[in-house]
């Protein structure tokens, strides 16, 4: 299983989250428009799956 890394997008049943930082065994992440939250890496990997890479086509 992949390790969370800054700027990656992960998802769960409630939708996507973006990893803001990984510090000393903890992940700081946030959902769009919401406050950041903190979880241990092990707990985060159990609750979320790595989202499929998004295409950069059509973005400016």
C-alpha cells in the first residue's frame, strides 16, 4: 500500500481529501472548503484509498 505524500489526493466514502503534510507519523489533510484534520499514517491508510491521478488536460 502506498504511503501518503504531500499534495496527493486520497478518498473515502465521503469524497476526496488532499494531503497537506506528513510529519512524524501523522498526516495533515483537508477536504475542499473544510478545516484541516490530523490522523496517524496507519489510521489514514486504513480509512482512505489513493485517488486515481487526475488528467491535466483542459486545465489552465
